[in-house]
C-alpha cells in the first residue's frame, strides 16, 4: 500500500498551489491531533467510532455480528442502520488508515486527468483522479480497502507515486455525476465533428 506522511501530502499541495485543499484539509489534521488518535496506531474502525462517541459498544457488537453473517463492510452496516453518518464514517476511515480527508467541492478538479483513466476504472471503483504531474497522481477514493483499484492504478501509472485522499460518498456521487456529464459532452462533441 502506498502511503505518504501528512507533511509530504500538505507539502505537495502547497508547492503545487492547491491552497483550497490545504485549507479544507487543515481541520482534519487539527482534529486528529486533538483527539489523540495520532499516537494510537492499530486502533480499529469500530474502536475509533466508539471512542469518538459516534456509536455505542452495543451497536458495534451488533454490527459486527451482522458483518460475520453477511460479509458486508462494517461501515456500510453502520450507515445503513443510521448509527453513523457518511461523514462520520469517512472521518473514522481517515483516522484508521492515516489518510488525508478532503472536501472535494472545494478542490479544482483537472477534468483532463480524470478523462485519461477511463469510465470503467472511475465508475466501478468509485475513484476520481484529481491531479497529476511528472512524479505523482492524486486520487480521491471512498474505500481505502480497494486493493484491486490500487493495483490497477499502479499498473497504469508505472513509477509515479499515487497519493490517495478520502472523500465522503456523497461528494463522490456528485463528482461521478459531473464526470458522466463531461463524458457525454465529449462524446456528443465528437459525434458533431463527424457530421
């Protein structure tokens, strides 16, 4: 798994001029340090949610029992049951996997980068390539456990470093809708040129 430190992540975006990402992500770093999670590696998702006060231990145990039966992801169970919001789950995932959490709507998406990776990869894996330079590709994701995505992206970008950032599922749905419109516009434009 490719990982970068928080310092490397913010330095990359600071140098690249992505001030809006830096500002939207600062609350994440501050809240991580204030919660004391930074010094507790290995804390599991359920433990983070309980410690943060989002769920009770009883709710966690019940959800874990359902997870054993259904093989569904714990976070999906908790959201479906209404025990946590998508935002709370995404925050906990960011803590658990030590990944930067961004507010996608405040980020300037490079649509040309997104188009380079094809609709199959973007839609099936619910990932969104945000920015690319000579050394790095930055990709927004909602599921840090998607090993197949990481493998496919790694094969496509070769020696480039991949920076994964987390976004809420709602923000990803909005980005996917915008992406679909961009692809449709691109197809219609090509068809008009052929006429």
